[in-house]
């Protein structure tokens, strides 16, 4: 009987210990959740325009999460990756290639993938279909002697930062596969924003530009004839859409809360207006890291151009 009591007492103590541990863990997990977060974007158009459009996201996201949210603009993708690596920024709107770089450095994990409306050529109009990928394109002036990718040899090209998928990685990699190494056979001029690249071509500052399909829409308001004056001569393979990425140290429970918050915002009237104006996003959906393997493949090709 004495032994039985000892066994029962041991079981009771074990149950109590498990309960205390569970409560302790619950308390710890809760304390691990951030008391505020920094969200950062990278310019796809003129930086001052984008920051003004993105700023209202603070209020909506803060309301969803119940904590202060600070939205800011990075100078470039590398700056955002470094900020996430040092945990100064917890959430980053990273395009595919920048996400791959950040993930490799253990600075970011994939939270959500952006959805956009598809683009129909030849007029570059939006369709009603939501898609999770897009294409890059090479544009030239309508009366240019450049009629196809082969004619780019020796010409000047407006490009984006080397981590930009449509503005650098995809066109550089695909043209290298075809036999034209633009990093050695062309003059590459780095600019900020696809809108600026399109204007460079329009104003004859450069002969061509690497941009996303159809970046001409971003200058249509100021240049109503842009569709007839600047035309695409090449389209890349499809590129996985941008990501919303988070630093790996964020608790899983908070990441789930964050995911739900962004999806909810994208479905609200005010939120949809904001994400449309910032990156032409129409919504957000779950995705997996392997969706971005094509980026890894193209990165190796681009790396070979530097050897």
C-alpha cells in the first residue's frame, strides 16, 4: 500500500510538473512575440512616391496585430536583406531573387507570395486572372534599329540592381544562355525603378531597358503615348511573384498572425488600394520555398558572367 501511494504521488507530481512547464512555455512564447515591428519596402518606382503610398499600411497592420508598426523604405534590396539579417527589420517585401539571397543567409523565411493580375500582349493590358508569376521584358524605342535580342550587342541598357529578377537576373541569364553576355558586350546603366528605365528609353538616354511586364503602365499617366513609342522585343520565362518575408526568429504563432493580417488587409477596400498602389499586388497566398528554385538556377548563370 505504501508503495502504491508513492507511485500515485509520483504521478501527481509529474502531472503538476508538466502543467507548470506548459504554462511556463506559454508565458515564454507570449513574451517572445514582438512589442512592435518594422516593415520595409524596396522601390520599384521612384522611392519618394512609393514611401508615401506604403505609409498607410502602418495603421492597418497595427490594428490587425495590436502592436505599433513602422513602415519604411530601403535604398535597395541589399540594404533590406542586411536590415533583416541584423533583425532591425522583421518583415520585408522582397522580390524573388532578394528572398533567395536572404534565405541563404538565414536572414528571411517565406511568409506569403504576392498575387497580381495577368498581363495580356500586345497592348500590355491587365486581365482579370490572378497569377503568382510574371515575366520580365526588354523594351526599346519604336523606331530603334534593335528588333530582337541579337541586336542588343554593343548597345546601352538601363538595368536595375543585380538582385532584381526582371530588371537584371532573368534577362541577363537567358541572354547568356542564348550566347549574348550583356555584362561584357553591352553598356549596362543601373537606374532605380522600372519607370525610370522606361523613360530612359523614351528619352533616348539608353537604347533598351530590362523591366517587368508591363512597366510602361507606370508612366502611362504622364506619357499617354508610351505604348506606341516604347515597345517590347523580348519576354523572359515566368518569374515567381514577390514575397512577404520574415526573420526566422519570429515565433511561429506570430508568423501565423502576421500572415492572416496581410491576407485580411489585402481583402479590405482600403488595404487593397494600398497594396495595388505600392507593388501592383492584388492579394497574398501561401507558397513554398521550392517555388523559387528557378531563381537559384538563374543566379548560377548570372554568377558565371562575373568570372
